[in-house]
C-alpha cells in the first residue's frame, strides 16, 4: 500500500527526505494541525470502525491487552514524523487522539535523545540521521496511549505534585493500589513530593513512582545541587489508570505545566494504541 509521509518540523531544523514538510511552532496548536485532520479524513472517509463506543460496549474486544496494530484500512497509509521535543510529540498525539485517527503511524526524531519519550521509543542511542532513517523506513511497534481527563496525551512523562512545592497532601492510587497517602501538612524528608508517571511499552499501560524531591522549578527547601523530580524505584506501581486527589495539585505533562492547580486528576490508557515507529 502506498504511504503518505508527513513531517511535522516543530522548531527542530531536521530534514526528512521524501516527506511533505510542515514548519510548525515548538509546540503546535490545534489550529496548526488542522491539515492533519483533513488528510486523515481524506484517507479514511466516514470515520473509523469500530468506534470508541463499540469498543467500550463489546466484552469480546481485548482493548486493554498488549498494544496492537490498528485494524482500519485507509486508502493510503499515513505516517507522521514529528521532530522536536516531547511536548511537540505529545501535542501531535493529543490532536490525533481527540480527532480519532490513531490508526495513522507516528515516528519521532527527538531534539533531546535523553528525553523520556526518546527513551521510551528506543531512540536514546541513535544519531539524528539514524532516527530519521528509522522514521522513514522503520516498522510499527504499537505503544499504549496514556492520556489524562483533560484529553492530553503523555508522550514521555508526567509529574503530579503539590502546587506550593511542598510535600504532597492527598492520595494517589494506581488501579486499586495506593501509591501515596498523606493527610498531614507537616514537612517530610524525603517526600513524598508527588509522583512521576511514564507510559510503558506493553500492558497494562503506565508505571508510576513516588517523588523524593520536589518537581522541577520548585526547590526552595533544598540546596541548588539537589536534582528535581527524583523518584524512589522501590515504590513503582504499574496499571491502566492513575487517580490523584488533593487540595492543590500541580500537573505537568512532558514539561508543560497545566495552567492552574486542580483538586483531582486522572491518567488512563486510551482505547486505541499509538501506532509508533520505534526501535
């Protein structure tokens, strides 16, 4: 089947041979990505089958098992190469998820090979040239799509902490297991100062651990040489969903903080998987 190759160059300076290039902001907006919506509709007119409602209502659909190849049959394959930051990749994935064309293939050429998404996608040891080559000719290896209840997809990682940078007050649960519970405002050292979560390459979908130092940007109780967002590996829990509640929660997804504090947030596995082109 023929393939249309689209390059979303998000302030990266990367060139992808043979691709139709679209020069975008470092974190593209919905308006920036309307051309992808139109192209997806052209290649798979009439929407996708099965619908999200049909997946939810059918007990025979293993929608939370190991990530799977998309079942849709577009007129042509669509492969979207995103070059830029994890936030840029997350913005493109968010648009695809909201407009329901997760059947499109997605490749990533990171500007930071040490970023969480670069590590997750197996790109941390590749040169830019090798990452571009993989993006153009590599095979699809699906990943779980982790989103929050605001409809934002996590490309590499998310951090949930206290809005004032102090110890996390409240509760965080992964599936049925308690990861954090603290009902006292008394300082605790180390933490927990919240949690950090990442998507996983297979089922169930996400993993999370306690933070033993405050999130990046809020470190007034520590010396400057103490790194932010350090996790305790002994606390890792994995599951399909994470729920957090507390009086003032600060949420950061792929380095981008939410505009305001919340008193609850949920991250969970979307019903469709990311058709990721990865090492």
